[in-house]
């Protein structure tokens, strides 16, 4: 059962009081459910497009934040309206412990964005990590919330212009911890590239990589560049700019033992994201990973020309879980994103 | 042994670390454990992308069948018992690398067969796979298999690691455990041996270490000066089900106390390790086992109680007594309840009683550690009109609702200074977004990775048996019938005599 409170032309103080009241009410009425205390998520969306974001939030399942504050922006609105909802998933009841979903939906005007932190601050649970996500832009709101939020959630592939996407991610990453969904989608790729070079007999080949081609869905240049940026930063390359030609982006990086040819190549696949990667070494070894049945299909060609192929097992996670994974990652710290985004920025100029 | 090479610079920042390509060999591949736990765990690891980049499985068992038939058995088990919905493409890709070898373990056939198949895997891939032998057979086959692996030279490889995972029970007496350790270590080095106590693979159990060593506030209290006593409870509301054959041979002490509960005790009492490497952690745990006062036949009846459940009512339904359970001999003296009072005689814990109890068909299913602090030295408040001030209790609940609660004295609202205990409660489920992996998934990965922290070392197993063996011997020599307790109750009245004055068992 949900507890609901709503008001028009209200204040943050009144909303915060309503939140406390609804929580107390739950305790006294002995509803099933305990307040979860993991993190706050502040979402800034266009009022007209909030439905799509609502659907994505609904699919986060068990990874839902403790308290979600949705700020739906209407162009000319001057007053703040609010709806506060407290509920627990009945599906979870068999677990005995059912975390309560606490949700505040605010209708705000563009005029509120510059000082949005003063509206949101009283509403977040103190001492918990606060994550801000503005899928429809609203850079002004993100900047306002930066002092309040320790983590910025973004998706670099949603920005149509990859150069701007990487530049914005890089700028945010210098000032806050960034969880980039485009980066998270590449996690299985990064894990498997790492694993493929991990056996002692192959590890030394990392230093001899002479060319890398990343294949990607045409809309996923930013994701492909981030993957190349990761390799570049981890292996100590100095990447130069990539330039267009023949439908691909090509460039060179200065490696520790010579130049590395880099190529970002659009591939004909239906799903957005990465399609494959091929790394070749100056010693004549090459390794390719491509999407395949039941995981990534790996093909290794040795110096003597012999080949072996195998599958790195793993199910596709799909898009449904990626936002939840992003929320989970907000509690962790990946030190490799910022160097990767920096390197990606150098490639895209 | 693998050559030492430069660190892999790509590893940093990844949650899942790479594991060397591995061929896992399951002995007892058609058994219940393999079907219900091991094969589903392997599938879930594959689903998550957590298996080594190249992975093969060889099932070894007595039944004669072609690879295809074993793959069908594996598919059926995985589809039935996997915690995640199976993805047919992943499952098929996993099964492509599954082979089967038949033969009885006391003949050379299965070992020749597995060597041939494992070598084929190496040749096909052009790399030497690590090999992990998982002994999931009846314990009586352990020495035979270990010996045969040694004889066939399957216990080591020049350019890859070889490890052996041994399921519990590791012996049923101290003598058996010592013998088995001798036989295992005659063939393998201790660093190659991974003795499973699946309890240690549970996140909840590992959290005991996190609770103790990641929080400064409890450490100053964690000693004889502040702690009055500790109760460790592992109770179940169910009976023995269809496991009469196993359980009647084993009993509560062997089934839970010798392994799981003594592990909890060591985690609770150990000194902070220098680091969390396998030998540092296990070294500290062994010290606790060594510090437990030796038990002699004369002292058994003072520090141990056993009992059997009689008929009763559980959850509103009539439940039969142990002797009425199907498959249990009429004159069985097997205990379904065991309680102990142990003392850890070292500087930190001298004089603090540790009460351990476990049983079937008790009032509730719960596993918890209850640490009761000493009462305040002087009470300034009156006790009239209230239940009064109680000593603080810290409860670490392992299951079903993992968490920590601390009982504190608080003022009852009103004009008088009246106090009653309140609970400050923390539930792990409300503070983390991650789902805990199955214990077997964690342990299989650790064994493949070569991390033995969550496995029991030879001296640890022997230390556990040194505590339980005298009790079991004394009980074996003492005729029944055993004291009984009503199914669905708190346990036998006899358990009260273990408690030192002023102490009560916590309600289950």
C-alpha cells in the first residue's frame, strides 16, 4: 500500500515534513517495509518527456535508489508543485525485508534550475551518496546540484555529437565522480579483453600492440572511443586525433614501443553499442572479439599463422538493467574512467 | 608452475578479475551435489561472464554414457536449479566444452580417460589449462581418487596450476581427518588443496569479518573486560526430510558444529590478521581453535548436551518425532540437537563462556551470534514500573535477515526516569543494491583463482576435530535413550544446565 501526499505551490520545508509524516505513518500502521538507506537519486527531466524516464526508473528493480527526487521542468512554471509517494514492492514480501521506495516528484520551472540545489537539498537523505541524472540536458541544473551530489550519472551515447559528449563527460569527471552508462555497457568488453591477454604467455603481447580496430553501431562512436581511450590510458599510449575517411575514423597513438594505428569502424548491427574489436601486435599475433552466440566470439591468430577460436561465455544484459547497474556503480569507484575519457577527448580533439 | 610475469595493466578498475583458462573436473558428476549446486553454479558464472575466458568441464562418474548424454543431464539440472533464467545460447555454448569420462574410481580407466580428454583440451587451444579436480563423491572415495591422481602424475603440471577441491565432510572423526590429510598431502601440496565449507562462501559469514575489522567502535569492547558471554545459534524448524541415511550417521554435532559453527566462533574470536591473505586469516583462526580448552571424557557432560526431537507442532502442523521419521532406526541414538559451552583460553577471551547450539525442528530457523555485554557497574535509576535495565546485546544475524542489532537502554516517555531496552537495528538488505552470489559460485571461482582464504586448512580441520572428537567418543560410549525436546520448541530443558549462573538462552 502506498502513502501519498501532494500539494501545489509548496515549499521544500513542507515537502520534507510530509516525507517524515508518511514514514511515521508507515511505522504506526505497521506496513511491511523498511526505509532503504543507500543513495539519493535526483533526476532532472523535461516535463513532456518524463514518461520515458519514469519507465526506465521502474525497470531498475532491486537496484532502485532509496529516495528518488524527480524534477520535471516546465518552461514557464513559477510555483513548485509536489507529490510524495512511499511504497514497498509487494513482490519482495517473501524476503521479509522490503525496502521502501521513497519518491518525490516536483514540478519546477526553468527559473528554478539555477538554484535547484536550494530546493532539493532539504529533500535528500542526509549522509547518503547523492546522484544527479539529467538525461535531457539541463546543464544549469546539474551545475547547481554539483555541490550537493557526489556522483553525476550520464550516458555519453545519448548526445548526438560524440565530440561534445566526450568533452562534457570529461569536464564533469574533473569535478565529480561520473557514472557513464556508455562506459558500463563496455564493461563486459573490457573484462574479456583483459582476460584474453591475461594468460602469462599472452600478457607480454599487450606491450607490442601495433593496431586496434573497434567496430561499433553507427550511433555509438562515443562508446567506441571510450573503449579505445581505456586501452590507450591503461597501456600508456599518447593518442593523437582521429579523422574521418572511408566511413571510419582513423588515427595514431604513440605507444611505448612504437606507433599504434587506431580505427573506429561502423558495423552493420541492429543493437547500439560495440560490435567487435581487433588488436594486432608487431610480433604477428592478432586477437578479435565479436558479438556471437552465447557470448563474445574470440579468434586468435598466432605468429605462425595458425588460428584458434572460442567463445567467452556471457549473456547479453540488454538495456533494461543498465540504469540499475549505473545506480549500483554510483556506490563504487572506478579509477580508470577519467583517464579513459581524457584519452578519448584527445582522440576526438 | 606458471612463470611470474608482469602485472596485467588492464586489470585495474575491473570488478571481476580474470582467471587463468581452466579445465574443471568433477568427480561424482552425476551426483546430487553436482546436479543441484555445482552445475547450476557454473552456468550462473557463465551467464554473468565470470568464468575463465576459456573453460572446460569434464564430468567423471561410474555410469557409462557418451558425452551427449551427460550434456543432457547437465542441461536438465541447470534448467531446473539455476538461480537465473537460463539463456539457451549461453547454456549451449557452455555445454560445447563439457566432456564425460566413465569408470569406477578404484580402476585406472577414469584417470586415463580424463588425462586424455584434458590433454585434448590443451592441444585444441594450444595453451596449458589449469586443472581443478572437484571431489564431489562419497567421502570414502576421496583417498582413492587422490592416490590415483598422484599415481597417474595428474597432481602437477610444469606450466599450469593443479588444484583439488574436497567437499565436506572431511572425515567423521579426528583420526579419519588426520588420515585423510596425510593421504591428501602425500600427493598434493597444501597450497593446492581447497577443503570446502560452503558456509564460508556466504556473504553473510564474511560480513562478520567486515563488521569486526572495518569498524573501530566495537574493537575496544571485544574482550573479556566488556563481554559477559556469547551465544551462537544455528536452528532449523525443519526435520531431516529425506536425508535420514546421511543424518543418522552424522548427527547435529558433526553436521553443523564441527564445521560451520566452529568457523563462526573462530571468526568472532580471532585477532585481526595482518592482511586478508589466505594464510594470515587461517593462521589467526587456528590460534582460536588451539586456545579452546581441551575437552576430556570427564568434562563432556558438563559442557555438552545432546537431544532428539520428539513429536510436536511446527507452524501449526503436527510434526513427527525423529524416531518416527522415515529411514531412522527405532533405536537411533543420533542427536538432532547439540549444545556446547566452550572457553577460549587466551588473553582476550579468558573467562568468557561461548555457548553453541544447533538443532532441527526448533521453533524457528535462525543463525545468529549474540554477544552479551557485562551490565553497567552501578545503576543510578530506579527499576520500578519497568522491565528495567538489561545488559547491552549485539546480535549479528547471519540468516534469514542478515543484519546487526544493538539493544540499548532508553527512557520510557513520561515524568519518571524509567528505562527499557530498545533495539537499534541495521539490515544489510536495506543498504546494498547488490545481490549476494551463491556460496558455491564464489567458492568455485576462488578455487579456480587459487585463493584459499575461504577454505579450511589442514590444521584448521584438525583443530575442529580435536574439539568435537572427545564429545563424540563419549556420546558413542554412553547409551541412550537421549533426552528429547518437543518439535517446534526452544530445545531440551537439559540445555539449561550448560549455562553459568545469571545466563539464559536467547529465545530462538
